[in-house]
């Protein structure tokens, strides 16, 4: 693999409850090694049919607000055609249409270029899958 492109897979324990998991420090640690001070793009990709990636504020309630909105838009009930797994699991398969499974972010001088309150987060409403993979890729 060339020095222009580097990739790594993280294993994230998202647990048995709905969660927004902040991945910003993991992204920064990866870039410290992979970008080595260069400009480029970081792609964050979740290879799962029931999880997404969001760039949002965390720690001030926005992560809980996101989960509440998802509950309103995608209730965990028996309305879903997709019916395997826990009750309402079909909604987890609709989640990536609203919270996409990827984000591409600018990297300047080897550092993730986020706004003051922005964090890179895994959004996981699937309580049936307590462990997720997240692929970080740097193109410089």
C-alpha cells in the first residue's frame, strides 16, 4: 500500500444499548501516524447495515437528542417489514439512510479539521450487535 493511502480497522464495543460513540480521539491517533503532517482526507466507514457515522457535538446533550430524534422517526415497534432480531430491529436497517455509514473529512497539516464543537461519532441503535468495526482511511 502506498504512503498516499493508509487504512486501519477499529473494533468498537458499542454495548447492548443504543449509543453514540465518540471516535474523534481514535481518528486523531490514526492521523498522527498515517498523515504525518500532510494534508488529505480522512474517510470513516462503518461496514454494517445497521449503524452510521455522524459529525455532531457530544457531551452537551446533542448525542442524547440525536437518539431521541431517531426514536421519534424510527420507533422500535412491529411496523417494520424486516423482522429478525429484537423487536423493532427493522428500523435499525433504515438508520443508514438517515445517518450514513460514512463521512469524509479534511485533514490539514496532519490534523483533523473539525469545528470547535464537532466530534466524529459512531451511531448505533442495534442492540443485537454489541461490537462494531470502523474503517479509517487516510488519502494524502
